[in-house]
C-alpha cells in the first residue's frame, strides 16, 4: 500500500515537474520577440509619414493609438502592466476574446500595432511588408501557422476596438470646421515663404486628449506682447533672433539642423519647389525611446509599454501646445524681422506653417524626456542615431532632458522661435508628462 502511495507521489511530482518545465518554456517563447521589433515599426511608420507628409500633431495621434493597441493586449496577459481603462479619458474596458485560443499574446500585440497603424495612416497598406517579414521570422523561430493565425485573430479583435476608440476622439470632425483664415494685423502669425502654406491643424485642440482635463489645463503664461518699441521685451527678443550666429555657440548650425524635423520644408529651385524628407519631432523622440530601451536591455513588453507612455505624452503635449498657438497667435521671427528690421533676413531653418508660441519642439521634447527619465533614470547617457539616415551625424547626450533642452534651443539657433516660446514650452511639456504619469499611476 505504501509502495503504491510512493509511486503515485513520484508520478505526481513528475507531472508537476513537466508542467513547470512547459510553463517556463512557454514563457521563454515570448523572448523570441526582441525589443528591436518596436523600433522597426516606428521606422516604417515614420517612412510612411514622410511619404504622406503627415503633420507633427497627427503623427503623434497615429503613434498613440498604434501603441495603445499593442499595450492593451500585453496588459490583458501580463499583470505587471497597468490597465488603462479608467486611467485615460474615455478609454474602453476591453477583455480578451473568449472565443480565441492558442495564440502568443506578444505576437498578437505586435500584429495589433501593425494593423492599427495600417488602418490609420493614409498609405498604411505599405506596412504589409513589415508584417510579412515579422510572420516569417515567427515561423522560422518555431511558431506554428496556427499560432500565428490565432494571434492575428486576437490582434484584429483588439485593433478594431482601438480604432473605434480613436474614431470617438473627434479628429474626424475637424474637416467640418471652417477654413482657417490668418488674422491680418500687426503681431499676428501669417504664412511664410517659400510656399506660404496655410495653418496646420488650427482645430487640433478640439479633439479628446488622453490625460488632460481640458486642452487648456496647462495654459502657459502669456508670451511677451508684440511691440515695435525698442525698449520692449518683444523687441529685445526679436533682436536676439536677428543677430543669429553671433551670440550662439560654434555648433549652433549643426544643432539647428539636427533637430529641424520639419516635414513641410521645401527647396526652392526657381520654377520648382521640392519637398525635403524630414522626420517628425514625435518620430524622432520615439526613435530615441527605442535606442534607450535597447541600451537598457528592456524586454519587448517593457519596450512597448514605454513607447506607449511616450506616445500619449507626445499627443497630449501637441494638443496643449496647439491650444495655445492659436490663442496667442503670435507672429514668427521671420515675419517680424523682415518687416521691422531687415527685409532680406532669412532664418537658418524654414519656418513651419503655424503660429509661434509656444515652441512645439520644446513642449513635446520636454514631455518625452520627462517620461523617459521616469522609466530609465535621470542620468541615462545614450547616442542618438535617429538622424543618420537623413545625412546627419550622431549626437551624444548624458540625459534625456539635456537632449530636450538642446531640441528646444535649436529653434532659437534656427531663427524660427523667440526665447520665451522655448522656455515656457519646456514647462508646459513637463506638466503634461507628469499628468500622464499620474493618471496612469505607474
């Protein structure tokens, strides 16, 4: 009798051992997805944005919902991640689809991100190559076709819900607003050369944010009021921009070019204007996020989570910034200097087609840097290689905020922002990011 009990106990122990081994093997399978997969998606989305000439706020919107789709699946299967229902504005309470089994949730998360991006971006169908390559790599690493198919079904179910959530943010209603007309008065923004493009996203502040109570929750202090009085604060700022190159450091031109990120830049060739391919500022910061996650050795899940928080901070940062831009509606340095100081003056960078105050680069760079510092630390040194594909050298930074401050001051060096737009934009960006982190509670 005791021998029979002993045999049963040994058999039970064996079953437990095999089960534990299988569970560990199952968990290890998830490590097949390396964190660099996320960077590949960001790069491909960025390439599509270059083709589509996606404006910076809209680019952040695309990135946000894309990463939220992946994050949602990961959070449904990994208890270490915060569930976002009840944390973000109007975020739906989603559950795993009971009818779908036999999937790999990390594969599903990546496929959900690809599907969401492909449906949101105008030429998102170009993501098919990335999806096919990803599926081939999964199969090559031992994932069965059945697992891929079930993972795709899971991905599609969540992507559909995320697209529904995106549709309710109000962006699709913007086209119903009247065409924006610049105010033709002294001190107000007006389109600038060479293309004199119309205002970009003048109604962006009407859409739903992820974390803000309202679009003007972090309304910055008013800008220096326009004045032609030579003793005024505005005139002093105008003089600073006019004397570009003299009080600035020797590498100011390189810094200005490195952080240009203006998808509306044009090269004037007489009878022909050619669009210059430049990354959006949000895509640049998500590129930095991928570099940092790679250096920190973050897992695929951690990398998606950090990208998600950076993306929604970018989105809310743009919303808060654009809310102020079209309220203060301040004149750009190029317009002011050419009218009041020197008719032949040109800034180092082309002026983007929207009002000056505050600096969008300062706002969203400070927001992204605040989130990255929260997850990766204050003194995280890294090499930024994002702009290498655009013919610019790498840059080394000792912290994310150092990079954010350089991105901000680059707009002064480039001659397209006044200094108070930069300093107050930085403050706004930090406030937005802190609100996102507080809402998520991570």
